[in-house]
C-alpha cells in the first residue's frame, strides 16, 4: 500500500516487520514475539498519527490514489445497479455516474463523481471534474427518482467542476445553479455523502440534501488549499496554512453546522480497510432512509430549505 509523507514512521516499522518475517521463514531464529511487538507498534503508531492529523494531512488522505471512489461504494452497498447515461441535451459525461440500485431491497437513485482508478481511467473520467452535461444528467436522474418516488443518494468526490472554456460555453455555472435550485424542491429524501474531495460548485451541484455527511478524512470547501494559497500568497507554498484557514475538515464543517454528521473511517483511512468503510457507509444510508421515509414530502422540502437558510453568519446594519 502506498503511504503518504506523514506516514513515514509507519513505513519504517513495516520494513522492519518485513525483514523479521523473512528471518522467520528462513527458520533459523524464533522471533514470533518480535513480529507481534512490531505489529502492535505499527497499530499504535498509525493510531497516534491519524488521531492528530492536520487539515492539510486530511486533504492528502482524501486524495489517496487507493481510496475507494463512487463506483466502488455503489458496487459494495447495492444488491444490484443499472447505470444510466446521457443528459438528453448534449452527451454523456463520464465524470458523473448514476443509476438505479437497491439497498436491502429498497430502490434508490445513486449519483456521484467518479475519478478513475488508474491513469487511463482518470483521463476517461476527466479526473472527476464534471462538465455541464454531467450536472444536467444528475438532475435528469434526480427528477426520474422523484417521478417514481424513490430516495436519492449522492457521493461527492471532485476537485471541482471542469473549468475549461468549452464547459463555460455550454453553461457550466447555469447547470450547477439549476441543480442547486431544483434540489431544494425535490420531494423525495436526498442523502449526500462526501467520500473524498468536496471542492467548490462541483461539489454543491449534487450536495443539497436532507442529510449531508462527510467521511472523517475528507474536505469540503469553496476552494482547494493550493488555489487559495496561490490567490492569497501568490504561491502554492502556503497550502498548509490555507487548509487550516479554510476550516474545510469534517470536524470544522460539523462544528459550523454545515453538515449533519461525520462518518468515522477505519484506522488508517478508508483506503486501509475499504470493506469496513463500505459497511459503515451502507449502515449510515439505511439509518438515514429509515429516519426520512416517514416525513411527508412537503415537510421534507420545508426542512431542507430551512436547514440551508440557517447556514452562515451575518449581521444586519441599520
């Protein structure tokens, strides 16, 4: 498994463990206790590191190349899944995936950004940066779910909406704004989960919901730390300071009442134990659906509007 820069102490211990296991295989020395001690020390070290992550380190974890992406969650938590394509206006955007699935027999519409698991797939998926047709596809699927009275689950994981000139020509800003406007008025339950990066309008374009959750090692902000650093400090060298100033971590977002809850990750991050992460996310979705399904649709909409209207701090000046 690829380790991040701040995980170097773990890497050193794992190298020692590998050497000890080689010696054990040779059969010349009994070092079972040494191996057990090293394994325990690795767990303790990993726990100490992950209990004290800085905001910038959480950003790094959210971008880990082995971290599970949207389709991995869908495949793991759904009994079956049928992907739907196209926005019926322009084309199909491969950075935005969606379709029908069943979770414990409950039909749901699942939508999310997909980054790609290798270089070729990342290019195919445009690194999870959706074009206007991606957001229009997402809205089309949400309207379909509303038509058939089925809940909507969105998985947010994007470095931002695609910023190219062709995206702007096709109405990127309008597409995202339209999604935000329409999601407030959709009459079925909407559950949004940030599973990786939650950057700018690219995230909020599928992020208006009755329940908004963030995985423990994710971030959600109007701008990425590097971009913030380049604007305020004219250099990317201050990305660590920018990450802290932006208050983008799940803990900060929850304390500021911008999300409804934090989903704990397995020790070492979601990529360290994906199967356990899938179970936790699935249970969170099931619990939320059970909570929301008894709320009348008009009350659901009113609660959603009221929740987002309360966000932020302002002062009225005479």
